[in-house]
C-alpha cells in the first residue's frame, strides 16, 4: 500500500499517481475510500464528514465521496436526499440577460 501523508481520527490520505485517496479505516477499503485529484479536496472531505456538513455547491462525485467516507446513516441519507432533489430538478437552463441584449441592439 502507499504511504499515508495525512491522518485525522480514523481517516487517512494516501498520495497516488493520479491524485489522492481518502480512506475511512473503520470501513473495508472497497467501500470506504474515494479518489480525489487534490489534497485539499481530500482533507476537506474528511473534515466535512467528521463535522457532518453537506456542501450545497458541489458536484455529485464529491457528494458520493462523502457518502463513501461516512458511517453515519443519517448523514448519508441527507446527502442522498440532496442528490435526488438535484436529479428531480434537472439541469438548469443557461441564463441570458435579455435587457443587455436589447440595449446592445439599440432598443
């Protein structure tokens, strides 16, 4: 296995060729690890899981990473609810400022 470069409680971070692996040592490796590109993202994920915080402005991959690291079923369920809400809303349309377009056209 790789050398750990960070440890906090039961969580550790390994540096690998393509980035970093954050791992919860209380879970089996297959279910309790996630791959992230940046050390700070891995470190923040561990802090979020420990504090049971859910970031609202992040992508689904990162939310699933939090699920993989966590053992708290309530926390995991809240993240699943956020993911499901995002899926039910669908992708947002691009925003166009109509007023600016009219001004540029001289209307």
